[in-house]
């Protein structure tokens, strides 16, 4: 998986600043650019694609209303992820008490490999299943760090957790992924 281009992040900041200033065009472009990332984050937290779509749609109401109060446009991604995280937490709390989020992760369809994707697609599918098997808080932290390229501080904002907690979640998630994927630790880690 490719990391986001830093120039893309700068463009997102520009769009956030323009949207904050009242540009509907910039808001539309920003929404188009970040929507898939927010949806992926919500899917990881809820384990339910339809619920994730609903949560993200509800989150946009809060995002649009709160955007004029956002002081730093560069904080937009972490701020938006935080809103989605809180909405997902509310959704999870509304579910039946007996339903566990891990069961929802297990119910997600596994990715299939294609002939032309070969070993790389197989590894990606294996990694996706391993991340999905993590506890929700660890899965969200690891995905935001590696897939969304957010810093620990930004993840702390997105998950509404202290930086130390985020670091601990990342550490435990890495350990579990190593065990799940049967990876050996290298000397340079």
C-alpha cells in the first residue's frame, strides 16, 4: 500500500481552509477526497459497511457545522477522523450488549486474490484479515498510522485518546500482527 503523497496533504489543507472560509466547491472536493478514508475508518470501527456509511453520513453534518470553528486547516483529517470515531462509538454502544465487535470483524468477507495480483494480493488480503482480527482500538490505531499516514499525535486526536495510549495500542497491535503473520523480528527494528 502506498503512503499518501505529502503534496496531497497540502492540497487537502488548502481545501479545508477554503471550505472553512465558505467555499462550497472546496467543501465538495474535500468531501470527495476524504470520504473513502472516513468510510474505511468507520468500517474498521463498526465492522459493518452499511452502518459505516450511515455513521459517516451523520458525521458530515457535524463536520460541516464545525468546520468554521476549526482553527488549523492542517488538523482537518485528524479532526474529521475523531468525529467519525465518536460517531462509531455511539453506534457500537447502541447495538445489543451481547454483540461483540470482534464477531462483526470475523463476519466481514475475506478479500480474494486475482490471478494477475499473485502473491502481492494474497499478502495484502492476509494483512487485511490480520488487522481485522485485532481488537477495534488497536486495529483503528494501526490502520490510521500505516494506511492513513497519520502521526501518533493526529491519531490521538482522531481516537480521542492520549498519545501514550496510542503508542501502547500500536505496540500491542504490531506484536499481535507479528504473531498472526508469523513474522520474525529483525535486528534493525
